[in-house]
C-alpha cells in the first residue's frame, strides 16, 4: 500500500527494527537546530521520522520509551509546518501516528505547543486537526470549520484513513496499555529548529526561554 506521495516505508523497512527506526527519526529531527540545517536537511529529517512512525504504528510500548523526546519532536513538526506549509501532508502523517499514543498526545497539554499550533496558517491547522480529535479541539474556530467541512487539500483528506489503516486493531475488550509513570520533575534543554535554546519540564508541562534555576539560572 502507498501511504503518501512520499512513498511506502514498507519495502525498505521490512527488515528494520521499528524501535531503531523511530530513534533514528527522532535523532534526525533533533539535529535540526539552526535555520541552515532546516533549509538543507529538514525534509530528509521529516521523512526519516515519518518512516520510523509508520514502522512503529500502534506500538505504544516503543513510543513510550521515547516519550522524553516528544516535546522536541512536536516542536520540530510545528516549526516545519509553519516554514513549509506546502509540505503539510508529511507532517500530518507523523502527527496522526504520534497522537494515537496517549503518552505522546499528552504533550499538547504544554501551552507553548498549543500556541505554536494556533500560529500556523488556517489551512495547515485544519490539516493537522483532521489527524486527531485533541488537535481538532485546539485549533481556532475557522480552522475547525474548514477541517469538519473538508475544506483542505485533496492529499490531506485521505491521510487519516491511511494512517489508521496501518495501525493494528486492538481486540474487542482488550485493555489499552498502561500509561507510563509520571516523568521526573526535571528541566531539559533543547534547541528550536532555528537555533534558539529553550527549556522544558515534562512533569509540570512548562517551557521557557530562560534557563531554570535548577540548571544554573539565567543564560538566555
């Protein structure tokens, strides 16, 4: 099956370890930490992440092991979608797979990610809103109307169905996998795709440009 015009991950990925492929995709987008790297390697990094997500589709155990990287990954995806709105279908595919994981979907409790989502062009918000009900509830009202009314590019209309079709169907009555234990109350340092350093805390759902006291104080 073809997942999008970017191509099928199956042929090249059948013998690959899904966890390794996801890690490689996360490493690729994490390495995009300035504008020049985004221009030269952003699309290739997104495609690596996309392949990893497809290979891990519905595998909550693997996704939970990488949840510490989830904020950085979504930050990259939203930045990419803002910079390259014509390439939103690839972002939509990744968002669809990652938001199917409860542990990853919880990242949109971060106010900063919600704000970044609503800063996207209306059409881009609508495309991402179609990928998960939580995202749909966070985009602005005009974008919601476009999403519900199907006022999005043709290639976006089939993304959600295609991505859902490759996730395994949970047997009726089966319990969903348990959520991971709460993350430690610890600040992490990262860089935006255009090179700005920021800090985030997975326990408190806070993010800031200022260096937290626990990491040594102001260092903007």
